[in-house]
């Protein structure tokens, strides 16, 4: 069964706007999540002599109300969730702090030691969705929390935690996959955190806003497809056994040639994340037997181009991208007050947008003449 298409079809049935653009990313993450757990046991694939505990974490950066929580909920939350009853432990949290994710050890009122397990421990073989990731990055900006950063990076990378606290040592290994989301104004490229994720960047155009509005209306009283869900879930549940028969993983040389051409914008450590996407995607397409052959065809190349573009947009600044896209939709010119009004819909306060526009003028991304803001039309 082609689970990539089955998930897309189910989301289309549920009247999800832009299902083609995003669903395969989350579905591929599920595929790689299952592959990692099989590989830990069967020891099929090594990276430079290491049996990596690797996952395909996702972070979606989009304005308030534009599909971040919606997509995670469709996959993870409740009995209607697409991945419900697939054998995967699913969790969806509103907001998470570092202590809430990793856990902590405290002294109780009577001096006793109290261990508070974090979500990564409680769901160590599961997929955890987080509605708002800024709780972690906000803590990291505080001086007393700066030393906790390596623990989080290691959690997302190897899954191993060894953290010394005043009340004792927190030590465990987790295999969870993390799906996070945040708003553009809350998103920051903090240390090595960003490269642990496969990012999705979404700044909706006026057309896409209207599309989402119309699909929301079409989705009134729209039930899930029981038949599709039953078949889809059964196929996901069977994957670990099928993957257990894999004896070798073969990468298409065309993939390396593609990244060689992109080396000015894709450093070697980012290739790893894209390779994980390719593995998860191939598994969920069902294109494997005893050999997992990663074919780099036109379809895969198109996916890679989009994934790379999302990361580049976020590196350049998601808030700045919003400004440029709004200007582009208005033929490159807009009154400053009108531009700020539109930015309010993206979670940006009036003072935040004033500061941002001044920075963009200074950096010559845009120009200001009186009350008119002009940018380069793309």
C-alpha cells in the first residue's frame, strides 16, 4: 500500500487545504520513526560505524491560525487521528518547556527526592506533538537556563540524557520523534537546535488564505473515511515486520550529485536530515523488499527542492519573508500602515513590525519613501 497517497487522500476527504504540500512530510517522519526502532533491534544500517538513534523531527513555522496545530492534531490527537491504533504511542501537548520535555529531579518538602518524568521519557517510543515550541527557546534566553541547552540537543540527536541536578542525576535513552510548531515572531535559530529539525515554513498568500477558509467550510459535518482509515492504519501497523526483512540500504548516486550542486547552501550536516526524509518517504511509499533502494527521481528531487527552500526562508528570517510576500502580492508597494495592519494577522504587534521594517530598510531589503514601503517584486 502507498501510505503517502493514502494519508493524502484521507486529508483530502477531510477537506484539508493544501494537503499535497504538507502531508507527505509528516507521513515520512512516521516512516522514519518506525524504521529507527526496527534498525535499533535488527542493526541493518550504520553511519560511519555507528548505530545511530536517529529520528526525523519536524518544526512548522506559520502565523497563528494557519494549520500548525491542525496538521499535528489530524495525525496524532484523539480517536479520529490518522495514526491512531497503529501501534505508535501518540501524544499532543499544548506547550512544552525543557523540564516538561526532558524531566527533572527535585527535593520534596520533607527532603525526599522526587523524579518528574518528562514527556520524552513517558513516550520514549512515541511521537510527541507540541502546539507551541517557544516555551523552550524562551527559557534558553534566560541566563540560568543556558547550560541546559546541550541536554536538549542531545535529546533530539542521540536520545541519550545524562543530566546532573542538585537532587540527583537524570539518565535515560529515548527514541521519541518530536513534531513542534511555532509562530514566525517566536521562532529563533537557537544554537544547533534548528539543524535537528526538518522545518516547514508557511506564509499564506491571499489565495491560500481564501482556500483554507473555503475548505474549512466544506469540512462542516465531514466524517473520516472508516474504510480508508482501517486499511491505512493496518498498513502502518504491518510496517515494522516488513522492515525487519530489509538487509541493506542503498542510496542513489544521483542524490549525492544533487547535494554536490547545492553545497553552497546545504552543509553536510543538513544532508543527513534530507536523507532521513528520503528513507521515511520510500518506506511509506512501500518501495522496498530485502533492499531499501532510495531512488532519487524527479519526484524526490522536487520534494528536496521544497524542503531546502523552506529552510533557507527561515534562515533568512521568517518575519522578513512575510513582509516580502505581502509586498509581492501588492505589486511591490504598500502603505506602511496597511502593511503593519496585515502583519497583525501574522501575530506581529505594531511595535514589532515598526522595528522589523526599520531593520529591513537599514539592511536595504526594502525602501521607505514617506509612508510608502517598497520591496523587490519576485
